[in-house]
């Protein structure tokens, strides 16, 4: 806020402007600060929580993934183990049953018809054996023809059927295979195969594997093979059941599902969910499934999967469970999604909670602050009321302008001025510190200045007394830098005393000052006043250090040198122009930087625009050069200067002709807007403003000359004021600048 | 203030140069004395270089008018500047004179 007062212009709008930023501005600012504070705080908390949650989610994801994989491995390996045990048991049963009968069969080998009983017994006594038969080398029993195969098999309803497989069960391949087996003379499991249609009849062809044991004659020659068939349907069923159980665990509708398979040592599928691939397709997984049992990753049928496997003893098969990656990690993923959802909800809760809580904290704070602001606003108004008012000031004889901008609502800067005996008493001061304590000090010092100037005759005396009084008041270490001046407007003589204040400028020249001490600092200090003489047109510029120390964003000061330069270059401006220019420079320099200190500016322009003449026509010739000078200093053009001259001359001529005065004093003052010329005479009371009309009813050549002059006085000016003070006629002629 | 008087084409011509103010009025009255000696012709007051005139100046010019009129002659204002014309106009004197230029 800028409080500006102007001496010459009672109708100035500066004071109105000064309240343009008012409390409403401050309050709304406060609210916005409050809002942004809670918002900022909330977002910061949210950010921290978010980061924490992200870390937690990542860690949980990794851990869960590991756990899921371990758990899956364990589960599937157990599953495979169970199945393996089952298979192994069946295989063993078949092997043991077969081998136990070999002795009996070999004993009866010379009696082919006996062999049917053996076959029947083997099947009957061993539920695992689906079919038992003996394949003899071709033509072994001449009486039985080329092919003789005694056989017993269990049909689909469990009934054991004993038969001789007829000769159609014969092929080239069969001969060769049998021949090879007999020559090899070893017990072994055959490759898996589908049951011959011959045996299956109308039934579904079963998946079988056969244990073959060579049978020997009493001489020890291998002549036949005891074949006991193990149906692998149980294994298919079991594995299918397991897979179904497995898949039932996952409720998700997966594109690919888990399944299991069995392959033989050559990689051929023995068991596969897709029956068409069984015994046909191969899977080259030897490299992956190198261990006895284990887990591996592989892309199977184009699906990235985890593979759990176990080798089967005796037969050289491998059982495996295939679980697609997205299936195995599904539960982990679900867990993670759940965690994330909970986290997001938590985050939302924290957000709402923060908003609520912070607002709750900030609101009373804001109310308190608003109350304080309100009081400060009042304090500001009171403080501004302490500054001089220009309205009806008796000091209409000098061009003076001042502005005070507190850094806070109330400031510690002060200035004051008033006129006494054609002398201008003025001061400027800066209380150490800011805010309310400084403002109270300011009020105290200003009151002391006012009261002292009524008595004291010198600046030195004023400062001395203020210092003494302040020390008596015991002002807790506060002190005030001050500059006090008394300007004699008639002579331009300046009596001043500087108390630790920055030296003022006179038309850009630094005024020589004794430093002294700030007032209130040391009670016994003897202040020393000084004197100087102003030249007509000199501009005295006094300020507080808030001006020179105004900072921009980078912390650079405006600087005394710069201020001096402006004061010098604009010394011929009006006081108001200079002060407003300085204010503009501060704003320009500071940019967005906050004002850190009170700034007070006081410009006083002394104009020697006065003339004193004896009330005689002999002296009236001095009017022309005086008016010319005034017009020049006031920046009035020739035409208006002539009109002014006519007005003044008529007024003065009137006084000389009719007033019986001895002395006539003229004084002019100018500012931006107007020129005021005061005519002071000690003659008979005469008010030219009362006799405003010239009597135009009288022919022009018969009108009195004096009336004509008064008519001109009115016509040529923009305002006339008359006062009778202490036996003097005071006529003020006002001329507005265009 | 500088006043020269001459006779041109049967008319008396007074050339006023400078400021006809209170200070100059006594001198101007003296300088214009020859005008009042003549009763036989019109008087031209040449204001081409008259910079300024006050009411006291107007009074002197008015006296010239009164003199010529009493003799049955005319008083003519020549080349009034704008500023001076305004003063004559405001005083009402402008309508008494014949103006030229």
C-alpha cells in the first residue's frame, strides 16, 4: 500500500488510490495461501505414500512370484510322485506276477494245451493284467500249426476270456519282432501301443504296454514270449483327473490350461490329453528334462510354460505336468492386483483424510490470521491518519510530495511536515525493526516531532529533545534514524540535523551530513545541526533505506548510486513526478520479489518564485520578468503567461492605485497540475473576488479603469481566493496547467 | 515600449512596439502626445508588434479614440495579434474601433 500526500492538491486522488488494495485483497490472498498449503501438503504426503506403496507392491510381487513358483513346483512334484508310485506299483505287479509264473509255464511248455490254464490263472489272479498270452516262434508246435498263441484276456466287464488267437494275428513285422525278442532273450517292457482291434472287438481300444519274458524249453532255448499286458487307462484317467483338479484351482477362464503327459524315452507321447497325438507326435524334451525329476521352462506348442517332470523307472518314460506361465502366476497376479486395489483405496482414504485434517488445522489458523489482519488493517488506517494531510494545509507555497509504502500492514517508517512562519518543518524517520512494535515507535516519534516543532527553533534542538524523551521512555532498545529539516521558504535556507539517516539528495547532490547517532540510541549524545542554502529550483529528496535496499529476485539492491542518478536527472521534475518515478523504479527493479522493508519518499522542491515590491507604479515594471520566470519554471506557454501577467498586473495595479499599501509580496508555487500565485499586500481591505461583475450596461469608454482590471483578473485565471489575514490582503490566483 | 508616429497617405500612423503595460503607460502617454495635437485626420494604431496590453494601455488607446471621434475622424486598429485582440474584445473596446489587417 502506498500512502501519498500532496500539499498543493487538496483534491488529489492519491489517497483514494492508496486504499485500492484493501483488506479484501489480503483476505482472499490468505485463503488462497491456505488452500494451496493444504493441497501442497496433501500432495506431498500422497507422493510419499505412493512411493512407499510402489516399493511394497514391487517387493510383494517378486516375493509372491517366487513363492508361487516354489509352491507350484512342490505341488506338481507331489502330484507326479503319487502318480509315479501308482504306475510303479502296477508295473511291479505285472512284472512280479509274470515272473512268478514263468517257472510253471516252462515246466508245462511241452504241453501246449496246458498253457491256456496258465494264461487264465495269470489274468484271474492279477487284476492289473489285462491280457496274458504266449507268442511262440512260428511252427513251434507242429501240431498247432504255424501260429500258436494261447491267450487269456479280461473283457470290459471283467470276465476272463480264454482263447487261442487265430492265425490272422500274424504279420511280417510280428515275425521279425518276435525273432528279435527271442534272440535278445531278455525281459522288457514294450513300447506303449493301442490294443489291437482284434482283441478289443467293439470295445474302445485300450492303451497298453506289455511286459515280455522269454520262455525257454527244458533245453534252455528261448522259444516263446510270455506277454502280460498292462492297461494304461488307469494312468490316463488318473492324470486327467489330476489335471482337472489342477485346473479347477483356477477359476479364471484361461486361454491355455494346464495338462499332463507321458512320453517315452524317444520323446513320443504315450499319454496326452489329445488322443490323436498319442503314439504319433514327439516332443524333444530330453534337453529340458535331463534330471531324474525337476522343473523347467519351455515353450510347448507355442505356449510359454513351466514344466514339472519325473522319470519313470523300469520303462524309461517321463511323466510331466505342463502349466502355462499365465496360469501358474495367475494367483500371484490376482494377489498383486488385490494389493494394488487396496493400496489405491488406502491412498484415496489418505487423500481425503489429509484434506480434511489439514483444512481442519488450517481453518482456525486462517481465522486467527484474518482477525489479526483485520486489526492490522485498522492499525494501518490509524497509522496512515498520523501522516500529514494535505487538505487545507497552510503550506500551499511549496511543491512537496510524499509516499510511504509499509512492507507489512503497519510500518516503522514515518514522515511529517507542516508550515509555521513561512518555514517548512519536516522529518523522515526509520524505526529499527518492522511490524507492530516499530509502528508504535513510529507513532511515538511522530507525536514528539509534532510537539517539539511548536517550540524548538532549530532542527538540532528538535532532534536533541526527541532523543532525550525517547531515552526517558525506555524503549527497549528501539532506535530511530531521522532526518529533520527546517526550510525557510523565503530564503531557501535549510537548517537540518541528521540522526544516523541516509544523506538526502539536493538535485542529485548528496547533502553533506554529520552522521550523529540514531535517536533513542544514547541519551547523552549531543546532536549537531547543519545549514545549507538551496538554490531556486532545487529538489530536496529524502528517503528511507527501504528504497536503496529494495531487492529483486536475485537479491540485488536498487542502490544509492542509482537513486542518486534518478534524483539528479529528474531534479527539474515536480516533486510528485520524482516520487512517482522512484516508486515505479522500485517496482520495476523488485519485479516479483516481496518488499522487505518500508519505503518512504519525500520530495521538496524549493522555488524562489517570489517578489517583493513597494506599492508604487515605479516598481510595477518588475512584474514582467517575475512572471516570465514563473511561467518558465511552471512550464506555462507564452499565451497563458500573458494572460497570467495581465491578471497579476491588474491586481497589483489595483492595490497600488486604490489600496494605500506600502509593500506588495508575490509568491508563486507550481506543481504538475497548477500554478498558484499569491499576492500579499498590507493595504486597505479589498476583496476583488466580491466585485466580480463589470458593469457592461455602462458604455465601454465610460467604465472605470479599475473595474476593467478586475474583469480581466477573473477572465484570465482559473480561480481566485481571497483572505484577509493579520491586516494583509491575501489573493491567490490559480492557474490550471493544460 | 517603443512608439513612433508618422504620416502616411493622409493618415497619422502610430506604431506600437513591445508591451503597453502599467509600467509603460506614462511613457506611452507622452509618446502619443503628437496624436492629440492633430485634429485633421484619421489615426491608425499599428499593433503589428504590440506584444501585450493591460487595462492601463487600453485606457490610453481609448483616449486616442475619444480624441479622434471628437474631431469627426476615425481611429483604426491595425494588425491586432490574437492575444491583444482578446483583451480588446473582452473589454468591449473592439466594437469602438475600425480594425484593419
